[in-house]
């Protein structure tokens, strides 16, 4: 699934390097961050320095020049080692918008600094409170005014905005009611947040059940240079679709990593925990759910890398990306629930890390796209049934 034997060995070496780096950050490091709701700055810096965050940036800009398959392996390995890639993945899946549709000037200006870690591109401003997953109903508006755009509106669930230097922003440049197709009239901008915060951009943190550094972002007459526009005005929705597919594939890879971590924890505990004079793993009621979670995660993994291979080949991969996200998120959640059940009361204790990872992996039933919307997409666009929403 991952290509030739040589490529597979290269990928395995990358995974070993990721695992080695993750091993330098103890479980207590992640527990403390979770307690304090803190950003994993040291971990992000280490991953950046090792070149893992520039994996998709071409070599001429200082990156590694690999494809999404390699990126997926990196994120899977992060999660398989009990860490969390929430502070990493956005730079990977937003990168494609700039790479494929940015001007040469934009790429020359920004990519080397992103690759070196001098700048972080971690914020993706798409979702809005009233629109939710109905992206075509966003109302944040960018009005052209001479050599600049003036932006007004609001975004929500914009994770890492407080820890990013740059933001990919989707905004309307034409009112929805003025377009012939609802997907028209949206444009993509690369915002330099260092210049924007306090000058029309306000960031407000949102406290959630997991340490995800997510925020609301408000735009009040934020003026940005016209050169911040990526590609053609009005074509922005089409530009971010590939980014959404990449996001789903990468998140799915993280879910596969979570499932592996949970299953290894479950198996180890089932072998070691003795109750009524024997390891609890001898009981089929304990053993079978773990085995089933393992099998389902392995099947989901095949779909993840099938989707990544199509993406890397430049082929349409919407169905595969969505199925990968669906299957992997459900596999990780089943593995998480099975792990918590295997540990019993001890699973709720912070020191075992199960409850933290349990909270983290539950997110992916909802974000970045909900399970029901994926099923609706498959029903309509793949199976040809009537639109359900």
C-alpha cells in the first residue's frame, strides 16, 4: 500500500525517528500540559527542527518534499506513541492551498520561513457559528478597497490561533445571494496575524473538554494588503476542498495511531492484571473486544493509506478521504472505549493516560467533519441517493 520496498523502508525509518523523538517527551509532559491547558511548544519546536512539519514543502523552499503518505505516517506514529499532533497537523493540510494556488511571490516569501520554523502556519479560519459545516453559508466578508481588502466577520473553532503567525482564511468576496452557485464568491487569504491582532483581529480562547487550544476569531474592519489573496478572487471554495481531503486523511491517520496506542495498552493490562487468580485477558469478555478493535483499526488503516496514495497521485479522492475519516475515527473510539473498560476504575486515573487519550480521540467523531455528514456525502455523491440535507 505504501509503494515499493525501498519506499517502505524509508517510511519505516521516518517512523522510527518520530518514535525516538516522541520518546523524549514523557507521559508526564502531556499530563502537565493537559492540566494547565498549555500549548506543547517544546514538542512543536522539536518536530519542526527535525523537519517533520516541513514534510510537504518542496526542497527548493527548504522543506523535505514528500507527499501526504509520509505526512500521514508521521502523524500516525505521533499518536501511536501516546502524544498528540493537534498542534502539528494544520500546517500540513493547509500547506496545499499555498503550494497549489499561491503566487510565486507568496511562495518565495513564506515557504522558507515556514520550513525553517521561523513562522508557524497553524490557523485555518473557515468555520463560523451560524454556518457550522455548511461552509457555503459563511458570511465573513472581505471588501476590496483599492490596494487592500477590509474584512468583517467571525470564525469559530479556529484552533491554534494564539500560537500561529499565519492564517489561511476563507471569506466571501461576493454575497451568497448575488451568486448563481452557492460555492462561488468565496476567496482565500493568507493573513499575517502578527500584523492583524489588535488592529482589527481579536482572538478569544474557548475552553473545551480537551486541551486543543481552540478559539473564536473576530474581524472588525481588518485591513490586509491585496497581495494576501491566494489565487483568483471567488475561487476560494474550490481551493480549500483539496485541503479538506488532506485534513481528513491526516486526522484519520492520527485516529489509527490512537487505536494502536489504546490496543497496546489494553493488551498489556489484560495480560498483567490478575483477578480471581488469573489474568483478565483469559476471559473472552475482555479478550474479544480488544481483538475486534485491533481488526477494525487495521482495516481502517488500509483505507487511510489508499486515500493518501490517491491524493499523492493527484487523483480525486473525496470518497476515500471521507471513508478513511469515518472508519478510522470509529475504530479509534471503539479501541478507546474498550481500553477504558479493560482498565475499569483505573482507566479514570490520570496516571494511566487512558482518560486523557479517551477525551482526545472522542473529538474525531465530530471534527473536522461529523460522521453523519460523511454518511450523507457517501449516500448522495457515491451511491446516488437523494440529497438528505
